[in-house]
């Protein structure tokens, strides 16, 4: 589906309809079942799980669920046989053991390491000359238009290849790499966002207070929406009914957590509502989608208002207007989102625009700034700069990448990924950024890369390349990590302004696949 930018030029933001509507996330996280968290009992405000009391920032010895297994990381999916053993992936890639190929011999049993491989200097070291020999001709493909990019060895920090890597270019959805990194660096990874209901000024009136959780599920408890681990509205309803004895006549809405415009600078009018974005408000159901189980369904025109109406309906009350909750008001009910690192993973693998904006605002709150487009952008850059990432030439206007006014050098993207994939797991910045790698879509396997790497010229990258995509009209980006055939992890960022979307994407995929296939020595 296309949209128009501020100048009326068609553009296709991510996530778009090119992705299969029902495609499951079959990345590393899908290969390991997360420990189930019990649903909170109704009857009173729900405290966030005890994990919230763990060490800030997600570094050191505290790692929940899957992240215990993936504290070091990058790309051993194919060799482990984990992701490719899953039916959706094996079917898509036409592997011999896929359910749609029952006559083929199954793969030989092998040890499975439920972890991503760390960057290490022990493998055969690539050289700038080797990398150039592998990708220089591909980088000259006319389908790419003007290409900016760089390739870095995170084990040593050596820049192996670059082309105008310090020249800012439009990042599109790779903006989410910056925002996600800032969130992981500044927020407790176990932090959860609340939706609260408090007593209003008048008897029989309650106020629903938005705290940034846009994933609250409209589905019955036990059914999962497109947001894994989301809280349920029914739980909140039951808490409020018990706290009030059911004596609720009016529901008012407090959206004061967020300030400023609800749409970003440079966004096209048809961006909101659409199948990929809604107004940025601090409370809503199902990310504002009209279908809680379809990530590509049309967005609500007023998602916060829709939440208020549904909440009031389930309480048997009427909807009032917007207000500000009374100070020190009695809390009648409270539910919590999934943890920040899970929100980061979903933001990246599905290129969820709304969650990108939510994370930016949460960083702004942590940095003492207003939770707005401006505050989120400024706070994101401040956090990155403070943690050794040069953002002096970067400009952000939103947290999703929908704005064509964003501008970031390729070197900034590779620097973030280099730190996330670095060899020294004892480094605080690297330890905090590790979860960034888990959220990167897997080539041919998950998220926005699921339908790609299906050509013979890029097939070598399937399962080995993990990268964040970005697409607007005339903007095609790919930034991520790849494990070479010599077991060396490389990080890369490629930014193209090719005119034809499909041809430019395919050309980027060929470059990343070539990095996988080369020893680059």
C-alpha cells in the first residue's frame, strides 16, 4: 500500500502489505518458549511482576526468559537448526524436511545451541580488500541509485568498507534502531507501562489514565492479540467492578502523559489512520487496530476514544470527556504492558511504528523531557551521545521513521550495531544493547525480512542475515548483522535512494548475502 509524503510523492512505509498478513515471527525468540507469566487475579490494582525490581538497564547478571540464553549474540540460526526447523520457515524456504516435502530425508540430528553467536576475534579476520572484492561490484548496481553504507568488524571495531558513511541520509524505519537502542540504554529492561483507573472528583465517576501502554488487549483473557504478553481490558474491568461494587456511572479519560501534536512532522495526511499508523496517544486498545489479531488491519480514527467507549460499555457506564486525574486519587485498577525489552523486540521485528513512538516518549520521560515528538527525538539523541555513539550529524523528527525529514549517517547505524554485537560482554553499553540483536528480522524467516532473500542471487543470506529494514518512496535501508562462512560476525548499514522499490531492496539483499558468503580475506 502506498501513501504520499509532504510533497505528494507516493511512498510505502513499513510495515506494509508486502509482508504476508499472517506470517508468524519465527526468529530466535520463537524457537524458545518464554516462561509463562500468570495472569494477575482480579479484585484490585495489579502490581507489575517482581522482575521489575531487578537491576536497572538489563545488564549484569539479570536476564529474563529467553535473554538468559541470548546474552551474547548474533546470527547462528541456520547452523543450530532451530529457526529452520519451524514449519513456516522450512515451508517458505523449500527445505527438504519441510511439511510440504514429506518424501525428503530429514536432517541429521545435531546439537542445538539456543543462543546467538558472539562476535569474536578468533575466526579468520576479514580485510578491507576482501570485503571490497566481495561487494564493490554489487554496491555499484544502478538500481541502488546513490548508496551510503559501511561494514564493520565488531570484534575489533575495524571499518572494513564504507561509502559516504558519514553523509546523512533518510533512515526510514531504521530510525527504530536508534530509538530502540536509546530505550535499552536508558530504561530498565523489565519496566512495564501502566494503564490505571482512578476515582474521579464526582461520585460514580472514574478516570482512565493513559500511561503509554498502547498494546492493551480487547480480547478475552486467554486469547492473544498481535502483541504477545499484552494486558487485557477485561482484567481492568474486573478490578474496577470489585473496587467500586459496580457503582460506576461515568468514565473520563486522562491523556495528559503525552503533549504536543498527535502526528509527526512530514507525515502525509493519509498516514493516520492507516494500516500502519494511528494517532500517537498514551492509551488505546490493540495498538489502535480495528482487528486485534491482524497487524495490517485499518487503524481507529480516535484510538483513545475507542478505548474509553469500550471500557465504559463493559462497566455499564457512559463516556465523559477528557480530564486530568485528581492528585493522589484512589487507584481502582491497574494493568501493565509487556517489559520494555519485549516491546523493543516487537518494534523491530514487525517494524511497529506506534511502538517506536511510544519508546521514544518513554526515553523522553526518563530524561526529564516532555513526552512528545520533539522531546522523544531530543532525548533519543542525548542518550546515544552519552553512550559513545556520535549523533552530531543526525536529525530526528519522530521515533518511527515515517518522517522523511529524519536524517542519519550510515556510520551511526553501524556504530550502534557494533556496540550491540561487540565481543566484550562485560561492557555495560554492550550488555544493555544485546536485546537489540534479537529484534532484528531474520532473512527469509521473520518480520519484515520474511518475504525477502528468495532470489538465487541472495539465497545465501537466508537465516544468516538479521537486519532492520526501512522503506519510504525513494528510500531503502538495511542495517544489521551477518555471520560469514568463516564464523566472523560483521555489522553493516546500507542506505539507498533507488527509484524502484523492489529492485533496490533486492540489490541491498544481494550485498548482505555476499557478506555471508565471503571469507573477505
